[in-house]
């Protein structure tokens, strides 16, 4: 997935660690047991990291999307044929 290379960088961010700790507490309360930091981090990265980055790190998102545009070819624009 595209999130995996970004995950180590995100885990260096103190705000992300606070979000994961909050997520760990919520998920542990739901489960009735401690789910552990690693499981909570993996779940948070899968479910919420993209939205969090879009909101908190828009400049990094634009860098990632620019590099993705450079790699992926653009689709050709075609007009629909009219038979009338």
C-alpha cells in the first residue's frame, strides 16, 4: 500500500503518536482489554492516516500526488461519438 513507506515518517510525529494512543484507548475500551500499541498503530495507519495527512500535512500530500502524477501516464481525453 502507499501508506507503508510513509508510516515510519508519520510515527516520528508527536501528534500522530498522540492520535494512536487515543485510538489505542478507544479500541481497548471497545474490546474490554488492552489491544496494544502495535495493533492500534497498524489499525490507525490503515484507517485514519490518509485523512489525518490530508488535514494536517497538506503540503506533504501535494508532494506525494505530484510524484504519483509523474509516474502514472495521463489518460487521453476523447469526446464521445455522436450518431445523430
